[in-house]
């Protein structure tokens, strides 16, 4: 049955509103506007924290240019309660309908009230619960007789529509579109210019009465469609809508027409990649075939022969299968042959497979029409079969020339994939992941003689509290246990076990409690969730036996972003709760063109082969290209688009060799993994807006053997901004992670554990798709093993730190050269600059800011204009890595190497640890010497330091600070002939201070 979507808004309460009645209070009410429908709540008299608890309902209409998809919530003060004469504005909230969720996913959210303009004084927040519901549409009322002066179209039955269509005269043009009467909608409410502007008097509006939109009269197009059994199409005098068959005895002519002339290149949504032309053949059904079996169709074109699946026997022989044959400029065949064969009867006219020939059709490929979206699909036609035993048989098919942008292309049989179903292009969605937080408070009525702990289990995830001794039958923990759950939630509940600790390694489950996931509350902010009591039951008894009870707070935390990627290469930072999502700022378009010079990954009949496909991941959307069979230079030319919510995100593209699509040397490949061949990361913030980056990236793979170049990947990327410029720039001032990560942060160790769980859940979810996205592919794309220990990464990170500090080191070297008078002119200018900054200290900060500005403008000339940044083997130290360190990096945990190898690695790690230990000791020593200046560990040293501080204070009190600064600067930069080569007295004094290093055992 048809359903009607409605928007339900529960106006719960508001907090900390501004007083507007002149007596320190307000009498607020709420006005809601959605799609031209206006609702009003009751007035709460003299309350700055009003509570309404009202449910308002709105009808959800079609997208309109007049009414946007925004819900506007205005809070006002009632003029009738107080000395004011106008409805005072208290704040408003504007929400996009994309933030709303369906019923069951809603949560109470407090939105801060916003200003109308810059000089508004607004404070407070309003609590709303918003969700969609789908109600069953009431049956339509019987139509009333139209007036005599009006003619209205009434719906017709299918038989009447068909009879009228047959009786109507045939024309070459398409029938005119059925007119549609647009509904009359009220004008949008005008917005006041200031806070105290007069609000329209809505006292006459019923708070719960919905505005009645005008009914929309239109034809039901579905009632005008013909049935599946199509009549014969008589061709005579009219322009045909499809290619005409040619006699089967026709000779094969040469195919000399240039593809670029017959297939004009037109701009479409696939504008980042090259167009690949295909000859599409859609075989629908056949009739009047002299066979009781399940015949098949055979298609032959350009030396390629394909046999369809057996027909389904209904009223007709049905296939409904589409085939796509690649068409290139060097193709010489111009004949398309479609024939029908009976696999049951063997005769002299059977082919090599034992199929009986029933008839066929031939087409001239040069006359097949070109179709390119947004053209409408080509209608299939009935064609009379020639030859064979089907003298009166007909075959319904459609054939056209199209590109990879055709909507039939993803599900069609394709020549470059050998027709394997697992090699199709697919789009996948990651599951919606939630953090499930279980706060274990206390347990009561438990045995008083032992210590207990709580074990919580959700699927394969197990968390435990610490063990607490019982006091008076009560144990208290106050611990948080966190899990990851995927929506839609499974029937498996959250299990809580009361575990008794009877010995060092002996535990016993005393009671068990369960809680279905569908009944757990959802939270999107830091509000306090009400605790509940769960009853423990004996797990070994068939009957319910009371074993105590436990007080817990269990809820889904939707304010967090569930991390399934490494934080530095994350593609999405949005929270789980859709209500907290912000509008997208742009789109990222990716064109996966193809690969070049791929290495063979397996052997087929003694020949090297690669069946490559690409996978791209951004946000929760995954895409997979088709797997090109046995090709070292595959061409995909597929284009995809993602919405971008944050520019500081990363798009990841990986290339893999499919081992399940095609066998190798007769071996079964279902148990083998898809080999990784490398990946590319593109950071969105490094792309210029609107510019197309079409580049070739090297596919580098680091494994236990070493660094290997697997080939090259050609990509085209474009970032298009959707948001206004100011809104786009404002994103850079917003926190990267949702607010809950800052209000109640998750520890680094716990975050990494939860990320590992999220990767497993995502991989299991995508592996259940068809065709599956295999677990090893998901793990590689999500960098599941990035935190494994690697001596190579330790050295690379150290070199990164040195590179960051190189600017400071260069500055120190330059100043030391200046102080040494190696360039007298530079030293003289530095003296002048010192005097200017000392006498005019207000110039210090502007001078530094201007210097940074000049450096930035100077470096603009050297910005990267070529490909976006990619993996750098030199920075990663992948080209100079030692073999033993590489073997250690890819060794599993626990170690699988010999004891001698493990001992060598341990000794090497001990040597490195000794060096780190020495550096840490030196840092601690310098800090302890600073503390020793005033702690009187050395009485004479501390006395000297304290006395010098008194002298400095007196001098600085008597002498102007500018004179002291200039004198000190000139003394520090004095000429080398006036210096002593020995260390300064101050440095000698500091080195003599005691530290605690002599007390270390």
C-alpha cells in the first residue's frame, strides 16, 4: 500500500532563555515552519526554563523551489503576558531535513538558539526530538462529477488504456507529456529585521492542527503502461526505432568506418575518463519456438561468441539478459548475429555443443544506433527468426552502441571481464557503527564472602571490570566498558555475567543478564542517562533463579565518530548520529582510468596473468571497478563521486589482483586471497577547487622481500566546492572531531582497541555483499596493521623531526655566523635592527608577522602544480632498508622466527634502548640542575645565584630596561677578538650544579 511520509517534531523544553517581560522572566512559545506549514505550541507563562512536551506533525512534500527543506524553529515571548506590546524574539534554530532520521533512531538534542543578525542578544537552547514516520495513505475518495465547463482527466483501467492506444492513429512523434497541476502553496513567512520585530499573531492557529495543503490532481502514469507481452510491431511507412535485420546469406563486408566518426564524443557525467564504446545487445524473450525445452541464445560479433543462460519457460521463453561487446577502431567485423538454439534435440544442424539451431537474425553493425545518457533507453522489438526450425518464431531484443555510462553497463555481460559475476563494478556502504557504553555501577544481593567482577560480551567483544570484594552483599565498580555495534542491530543481545573469583586462576559464572540492543537508549550529547536495574539469573538452571541484581547505565553514544581508519588518513570525521551532521561543503570526483605495466601475479597455463581491479574508499562509500581479465594494461574508465564534509580528509584508492574470478593452472581460487598491488592516497585539502588532476601514480608495494614497483595507476581527480566561500573557510576553524571527543575523550589505547574491532565488523559486513569485498582488501584499505613495530618507521619519524627542526637549526647557525662577524655588513645591520626593536618594542610583533607573510608569498612561487602528493619511498626509507629489519617488520605476533633470530633482534633492541636511556638521563639532569638553583642542594651555588638575582633586580630597577637590552645585545655580539675561547662563567656555574643522577643505582 502507498505510504505518506510525515515529519514529527517533539518540542520538549528550553533552557536559560533571556528575560523579556521587564520583570526578569519571559513567557515563551515556539513557532515551527516546514514546507509552508506553520505550527505553534502553547505559551508557558513566566518561565525561563519552559517545558512544553508537545508533538507537532508536518506533511513532507516534494522538493520545491518555493519552500526549502529547512525546518525553522522560532522562540518568542508572548506580548499578552507582561508590559511589552510586541512579541519579542528569543532565538531561532534552522535545521536541514538531511539531518532528520526515521522513527526509532531519534534522540533528544539541545540546539543552541541562534541570532537573527549580528547585534542580536540571544542565549539559551531548545530541546527537540525530530524524526520521520511513514503512515499508510488513506484510500482515495471516489471522484466527484466535474462541472460542465471543466474537463478533467480520469484514471482509466489498463484494458481501456490499451484499447484507446490501439485505436489512436500512429505518429512518428512521441505522445505529449501528461500535464501536472502544481499545488498551490502559501508564501513563505517574511523574517523580521530585528529581535523585537512584530511577530504575526498566531493565536488563532491551533497548536496541533496541521495546515491542509491543496490536493494535487495528476494522471497515474503506471496505469497507462502496456503489459509485458508486447504486440507485434509492424514496420511500414514509419521510421524504425531500432536496427533492421539483414538477410543471413549476406556476405561479411569490411568494417572501415572510424569509430570517432560513428561514435561522437559527447560531454556527460563521465567527463574525467575516456569513453569506451560498447555494442549492447539485450535479449528479452522469444515466442512461438518449436521446442518444449529451455533454449539459449548465441551472439557472435567481432570474433567473440557468447551463449546466454537457458530461458525461463513462462508464457514466453524469457532471458532478459544484456551483453556488452567492446568496440574499437580496428574492429573489422560489421555483422552482429543473434541465433536461438535448443539444447535438448540433437540433429544434423546442431553445433559443436549439441544445440539444435532454431533460427537467427543478422544486423549490420554500422547501422546500429548510438545511445548516450541522458537519452532514454532503447525499446526492444520483435524480430522474425530466419532459418532453422522456427519458421514463425519471434525474438524480442534491443541493440545499440553506448558507453560505460549506460545504465545497463554495470549488470551486463562484458567481454573484458569474461562475463564473471564477481568482476562487476559495485558500490558498497560501510555499516553504521555505534559506540555502546556500559557503565557498571554496583551489584546487590550477591554472596558476601567472595570477590566479583562483571564480564560483558557483545558478539566476539568481551570486556571485564576489575575484581571487587563484596561488602554486605554489595559490590561497587563505577567503570565504563565500551563496545562497537553495527546497525541494523543483530538479534544477539548484550550479555552481562557475574563472575566469582574463587582463586588466582579459578572463576565461576554465578549469574547472567541480557539486554536486547533494540531496547537500548541512544544519546547524542553528554546528558545524564538514567540508570536501570537488571536481574541476574542462574545460567545452569532451567527455571529462573534469582542470583542478584546489577545497576547499569547502557546507551549508544552517537556523539562520537567511530574510527575505522588511522586518524592521520581518515576520510570522514562525522559523528554517528545523523542529527549532528553538517551540510556538505563540496564533492570529490574520481576517474579511475586504468593501469600500465602491471606485473603478472599468477600463472595460467604457464603464462603470467593479472586480473586487476581497483577499490576506492571515502567516507562510508566504497566502490569497486570491474576486474579486467588477463590484462597487464587494464582500462576501467569508471567515474565516481563522493560528498565532502571536511577538506582535511583522505581519499584512498587501491589496486588488487582477483584470485576468485579466474583460476590459475586449474587450481581452485576460492581459498586464496586477493593480492594487493599498491594504493594511492589523495588529501582533499591539497587540491585546488575546480581543477582536474590527471596523473599517473606509481604503485609501490613493500613486503618481506623489499620494495617493488607493481605498475602505474592513472587517475583523474577534481574537487568542486558547493558551500559559500565564507562557510568553506569557516570549516578550518572548527574542531576536527565531534564535540564528544573533547568533552569526554577516549584514551589512545582504548581508541585503538575499538578501531581494531570496527575494522573487523566492517570487513565482515562487506564480505557478505555480492560480489563480496574480501576481508584482506578491507584490512589493507583501512591500514589495519599500521601500528606494528617497525625500526624503519622509527628512523623515518626521527628524520621527520630533524627536518621540522632544520629551520630552527639554520636560524641558530645564521645567528652564530652573524655573531662571529663572518659577514660584517650583516652583523652591522643586525645591530641597527636590535636598536630599533628595543627602542620601539611595538614593532616586534608586526615585524615577525610581516616576515612570515614574506616567506609565505615567496614560497608560493615554488608550490606544487603537478600531481597531488603521493607515497615517498625516500621519506619512508623503503629503498635503503636492511633485510633483517624488513623481516622483523612483517613478522607476525607472536614471533614465528627461530630462537637465534629472536635473540639477535632482542640484543639490537637493547642497544637502541641504552642510547634512548642515556638521552633521557641527560634531559632529566638538565632539569634537575635548574631546580637545584633554589633548592639549596649546594648551599654555596644557591647563595651565589640568589645574590646575583638581587643585584640584577637592583640594576634593572635603577637602569632603564632599554639600555640594559641594548648593552646585553652588543656584548653578546661583540667581535671575536674581545672574547675568550673558554666557556662562559654562567655556563661553568650551571654545569657545576648537582643533579639526582648520582643517586640512581
